[in-house]
C-alpha cells in the first residue's frame, strides 16, 4: 500500500534520514535533524514521505513563500 505522510516528529525525521542521505551524502544524521528542526520552526518548511508497504521510499520538501510580485505559493 502506498501512502504520503507529513513528517512532524523527530522519530519520523530519523526514519527519513537514510533516504535523504542518498542525495545529501555530505550531511550526517545529527546535522540533518538539527537543520530540519530549524527549517520547520523558522521557515515553515514541510517534509513529506512516500511510504510503500510501510517503508519510506521518497521524500519531498515544501517551503511556502509570499513574494510581493506573485502572491502566495508553495
């Protein structure tokens, strides 16, 4: 079964780290956890995970913005 879920807890971010590390090989887990928490708290960043049969297989991050010329978008 495939499911998309918003990740909001540190335990979920830890579970997502191996997938993130495939792309961001220079970032270790403690650095990732510190940065993701800061991005979520300070910039309203949202991290989503695609679960396939209970395992995370993909991640997607979204960052809302409101530029003057364009208005609100993600």
